[in-house]
């Protein structure tokens, strides 16, 4: 099965592929040789400040994975891609958390998942890179390293971003999954569904999605209030040390 994979040395430090490679191999080992070409694989990617990363981010990833797996698609990986410091500084001003710390908290979260990882490529660029470019770059990395695997990259986001950026027609040929709470009155998302391109835009609804605000987390940390279950414990302990 090694013939399905190219060397993982290029960009290895910025875009980790070890978990994806491992999970593809595990899936292929369960397939009949003549059926491998029919197997479908997916990798998820989510961009944002992650200032800090919290439980809702992880929930969105897992709900998107569950949705795809219900369609018999193997979800073999996911990338958390924290935004560049320039973008975060302009957005959050004095409340901005430096990239090195945002990356570390994301890594603490991903260390407990066998399929999620942190891509630092976006943070490593000379300046701000818009999310469509970030997604296309990661898609090219997957295509380069797994040329003989039927693997697709899905951009995962919340309903607000999908509405504001009109993502119902996909993302430059890439597919989008937006997650929203079931029962929330959002006619804008309903309109996106009605006018979206079939096969490129999916909406996942969940009763269990817990709304969490990074702004509220930062406020609680500053005022030394408990975070309850809003963050991964290791990540929250780290955050308290740096804020």
C-alpha cells in the first residue's frame, strides 16, 4: 500500500500528514484490493482565530465527520488552521493572543484526537492569507501526497460565515459543510440551502451543539472565573498561564 503515498518531507512541519496517512492505511487494510479505487476519503479543515480554541470548535469538526461517515466516506483527518497574527491583532486589538500560543492550545486539543492536527502554514505566511487560499493550498498538499487516493477536502464552518461569504456554491470547486443548532431561526441559511449547488454545500443541524464564545472565555480568564466545560483542560490551563 505504500505506493499510494508520496514522501511526506515537503511542508511536513507546517502541514502534518502523519495521522492522515495512518488512517488511510488502516482503512485500506480493510478493503478488498479490487474495491480500493471505489473508496472515498475526506479531510476536514477549519480556519479562524482560535483565540482560544474551545469545545464548540471540536464539536463542529465531529458533527461534520459524523455527517460524512453516514454517507460511507472515510474521514481520515482534519486540520485546525489558526489565522495569521496580523489578522488576529487587527480583529482583537489588545485581546489578541499570539500565534505561538494559539497554536500550542490547538496542539494540546489535537493531541487527544487520532485524526485532528494543527496546520501552521497560514500562521507562517508573510502576512494575512484569506481562507479560500488557505483551503486551496491544503487541497493541493493532499493531492500531491496522496495522488492515487480518492480524497476530498471539506471546509467546515459555522452558519454565520457561510451566510456572510455566500458559501452555498462551494469554495472554488471545494466542498463546504456548515453546522448550526437545530431549531435556530436562521432564514438566511435556509435561503443558502435553497439556492446552493447540490453536492458542494451541506448544512448539518444538531441539538447538542453548545454555543461557546472565545470572547466570553477570555473575559472569564481575566476575571479568574471558572471555565466549566468550555475548553479542553490542558488548553485552558495553558491559557491561564499566558493571559
